[in-house]
């Protein structure tokens, strides 16, 4: 499914691509804007969505550019309806590198929040949704929510990877990953319950199906990544053992040199010269 993508352009050599399903989201948002305020609503709703995903791209560039500083290649950044995903050549096993790579994404969002903070005086009750002030207000809260949400310890989200990096300073990498996945599954299960059951507690109206689907996706993505890592660890251990067996089998014992013996049973006086046999 990740192959259904449309290449856009490159940023610092990183391919930016759009998943095909993103066009469905854009069409839905445009339709919602049209039903709200005709052409004005459609244009502003579409532009707001594009501006929001521009912030998503900046978030992923925070991860990607930090990874490139550590010598890790970035194949592409893929934009999907549920967010963005940077595809790296490898995930570093050094806890410090993974920590800085991961924290760079939410840091970009909080930087944008700080940049938009002086505009908070615009935010009053007279602010309309389809206006520049409304756009700034939405981007302010969107980046605040995006940065905070990504710090939830739900592996493989940013917070889950940060949690694994901290665990990996004291535990083996595979064990740290397994514990991060267990915590992440717990967070995702609670997230689904809250998204679908929050209406019962009067927190909001209706059920947040999109949020529940997002938590479900994260739940299975974490388990998938752990199983892939476990399989790779087992394969590497198998090949290491195979190589060790081949190296042991290739070792040849040096020949044992037995000194020559004369007919009378005594060794020659000078072993460097051939023995003199009697005529």
C-alpha cells in the first residue's frame, strides 16, 4: 500500500511523495468547506489542509536532516492522511543518536508554536474560520497538538522511540524494543477506548473514529517493527554461528615432524643432515 504514491519534488536530496489516499482526504476537506461557505469555504479549507501538511513535512525534515548529520540516508518522506513518515536507510542503535533524531521532529512543531505565539492577540471571538487569523489560530493549535501527541510513549511514534532510546542505555536493544512495544500497545489500547468512549463521559459529541483508527494503526505498526527486528536478529545470529563453524572447520592441524631413526634404533647425531646408513 505504501507503493501507491505520487512523487512531488526533492528537498536536500530527499524525495517528497504523496500517498494516493491523500487525494481522498483533500477532496473530503474541500467538500466540507463547500458545504460550509461555498467557494470561499472550499478554497480556505483546502489551503488550510495544505498548510497543515507543510508543517508535517517540516516535522519529518527535522527527523531527516538530523539523521543525515549522523550519516544515515533518507529515501523519502511520504505524506498520508494520518500524517507523514520518513523512510530511513537504517535506524541507529546508538541510544543518543536515536534520541536526537527522534526529538528533532516535535522540536520543530514547538518552534512553530513559539513563532506563532506573538499572534495570540489576534485570537478573539470575532475570528472567523475562513480568514488569515483563523488559519494562524488553526496552525498554532495544530502544531501544539502534533508536537504533544507525537511524544506519547506509543512505539513506533516519536515518544515510543525516545522511550526505547532511554531503555537501550541500560538494556539490550531487542529487550528495550520489546518493552517499548508493550508500553506502546497499552497506550494505543487506552487511546482507542477514549476515542470511542469519550462521548459516554460527556467529553465530546460523537465517536472519534479517525483517532481510533490512528491508534489501531500504531498498535500494529509497533508489533510489526518488533517482529522484523527479531527476525533480523535471529538471522544475524544464525549467520554468525555458521561463519564460526566454517572457520573452525578450516583450521588445519600443523603436521608433526618425527625425527628419522637409524637401523640400530638410535637417532642421527646431526638432525639437520640426512642419516648415514651403513653399506
